[in-house]
C-alpha cells in the first residue's frame, strides 16, 4: 500500500492528510490546504472513501471540496451533514490494501478515532512522532475546552492494547511520518502524557 501525505507542502496550518492507494483508495482526513484536490489528482483520479479521525477545523476544512470532486463516501464517528457511514470502535475498514480496526481514542477530541492494521497506524492527533513539544513520541493537546488529559491517557493505553507488534508505519495528524518500532514511540508518548505536565509550558 502506498501512502502519500497530500498536504505536505502546505504553507498554512493544516493537519497531515494521507492518501492510501490500492484496492480501496482512501483519504484519511481532508486537511485545510487549498489546492489539495490537485495534489490528490497527481496520484489518482478516484477516491473511494474519506475517513475522519476527528472533526477539528484543520482536519475538515477542505472536506466539502474533496467530496464534491471525487464523490467519495464519508466515514466519521460523530455526526456530519455529509456522513455516509457512522464508525465506532471495533469496526473494520479497508484502507488502501490494508484492513484497519477502528479504535476509539478520545481525549484530544470527543469524536477521535485511530486506525490500526497489521502494518500501519493512522493515529490522528492522539499520538504523533514529533510536534515541537517532543520528538520521538508526543501526544495531542488537552488544554482546551472539551479536551481531557485523563481520557487521552486511557486512549493511548487502549491503542497499545489493540496495536499488533508488527506495526511499523505511523501516520499521524501532525509532525513527520515514522517508520520503525511504532510501539516504542507510542509507549514514550504515553509516558510523557502520564507526567500530566503542560505540553507547552510557555503558553
């Protein structure tokens, strides 16, 4: 399965939006980058599905544009006017060529889900590799209303329980893509989250 970060060249704030090509070409999050449709078309003329990890603005700003362009089916945990399929923890989705389990991972957002296959983790914002606060294992912000560090910690613990040892590709909502021992990165993120200290102490 080939995975492309179609918002990698964005000059304004956005999440990473990942295009997984294969049997079921799937976009994980829509991002907020103008012109993302043109980047997607560099890789494919068909998008079968869009899956949202959550509905924060940087993940959905270009959603209508993408759905209009490709007539893709929308999968989301929370209600959305254009949602075709509601998803919840324990569901399975074909993403590209890999079958992924949906893992409900709230804390950063009440509607947050992650996707885990035998090889890959699409972690959204619950866990990231690097984000300016920490390198080699960080976690989503929990300092705004409707966010919870305690729920986030529980979500990371649950993610580790559901994640096979064979996962070696991590595609997170921010920061860089990571290839290697993903479990080690997630465990490090959990350890840092459990300190319960402000993620950005200077803000």
